[in-house]
C-alpha cells in the first residue's frame, strides 16, 4: 500500500509539473466560481468562516477567500506544492492525508472536496473524517467523478450511491447528477447537463452536492 501510494503521489506531482510547464503558471482565478456560483453561495457566506479544502492541489484554491477566519488546504503533497507555487497569501497548506485530518472535532464551518474524493486511498475513512471535522450546521461541498474506471491516481470507482455514505450525519441540501463532458471535470458544470440514465453506455458522470451537518 505504501509503495502504491508513493507511486500515486509521484504521478500527481508530475502532472502538476507538466501543467506549470505548459501554462507557465498555476493560476487560481477560476476557483471562486466553483466555491460560490455552483452551490448558490456568495463570498459573504464564507465571511469569518473556518474553511477546509481537501485535496487542494497546488494552484491556491482558496486564495480568493480573503474574508474567511481561516482557509486551509489539505493535501499529502502540500510541501511539494509549496515548492511548485510559493504565491500563497490567504490559504495555509497542510500536509496530511484525508484519512487522518489533523484537526479537532467540529473544527470547520465549511469543508470542500473538489475532484479529490476519488483520489483518496480509503473512501470510508475519508468520509468519517469529513463528518468528524465539520461543525453541526456546517456545510460540505462535493464535486466528484462517478461511475468511472479506477486509475493509479484515481483509485476509487464509486457510483452515485456514494452520497448515501454521508448519511445520517449529513443531509443533502441539493444534489446534481451531470453528464461528464470532456476530460476536465469542471467543464460539465458550465453545461449543467443532467445525466441520461436511459443511456446504458458506460461512462463518467459528475456528482455535485451540497450537504449540511446535522
């Protein structure tokens, strides 16, 4: 498991090095829309809140959120990502796996996982930790691929039923099952095309859900 996880991390890091090479930067301007618009939220909803972004990557997913109390990005490659991109002024990067989040119970008002839940090594442990660190009355925002083949960097291949694993501690406020369009996970959000369950062809779907902690 340790060897496999090490290879996975090296592959993730190589991916981001290639992105930086071709883009000449690791921009983060697009993130604000994903944390607000796609969940019917505004910047004010993040004001004075404690926020945790699981599997944050190196771009600076919470750099836009300068009115929060604290904005933390959690990633097992956090130290390497700081070397790739040193332009962090708002969010703090913490090196840790999602299966063992190094914060106390009910520590965060808003927890997010965008394109990261299928990247973890153990889904059940990750979901347990998300439940543990989210305040009662707090939000969990999820964007994830569903119904896809497992890969080295995305070893989890769960289906739409994954949302049920968050119950009963969480209640769904809104959930969308969308068609996955192209390779980029967020392109489907722009189209907002409902998943066609009458089409029996095996293919990726995109689950977008907002949940509240009971």
